[in-house]
């Protein structure tokens, strides 16, 4: 589930600072990128895959109907009614899940890639703001004297993975 997060993006003294105020546990996470290491800055749309959600819904409904037919086919009336009731609840849940995906709004992603592995990614519904921040970062790459400061209300989508050194790291830390 996407959570509202406030992030500050600023450039000062040839360094890009991305500071996020995280809700739980409360605190700040800061990423620091020397501008000399920034390789690419892009803004791209992130749209929910509505067609995939619809196909998944239809396949699950078909499988559910097949399962109900198999379970209720040779059973008594009481068992058939119970199976139909459970199927109705599952169908309602699948329908709600489909409606959530179909009504989900698109986001715009500001992606800052560096010459090494680290990168920064911000999601926002405001495309113009993401474009302005991206343009400001690119301007700072060309002119080391540039300084700016943006405060962005964005969305964290998915898990936050913190990887610190080593090799063969697996898993994630739940917050």
C-alpha cells in the first residue's frame, strides 16, 4: 500500500541531498549523491497494469466457478449452499480488489541514477513538479553554483530494501 511521505530534495555545494521523513518508525533517511556521480535523471509515468488485473480477475473467477462445480456437484444441498456462500464472499473480495486497481491513479517517477549502484526514486501524482525537480538537478549538473530546495509529498510504493555491503544478501527488513 502506498504511504504518503514527505521528501526534501536539494542541491548545495555540488551535492544532491534526498531526505525522507518516514512515518514509522519516525525518523529521517538521507541519501547523498555528489553531482559528479549523477549519470541520468528521468521522469517516467508509473501506471497500474489494469489489463493484467482484469485478466487475473477473470481467470480467478473461472477457476472459482470450476471449483464450486466440483465441490457442490455430488454433495448434498446443505454443502452446496455453503460452497455457494463461500464462493459469493470470495467473488466479492476479488471484485473489490479489481476495483481498487482499476481506480488507482497514475504516478510519475523521478529517477536519479548514479555511476555506481545507488539511485533515488520518488513517486508523485504531480508530473509538473517532478519535471521541475528533474530539470533543476540537470541544471545543477551543468552549473556547480546552482542551489535549490524542493519539498515533495510523494508516495512510497512497495518495500524499502536497505542493502549494506557484502554479497549474497537476501531478505528484507519489515518496518
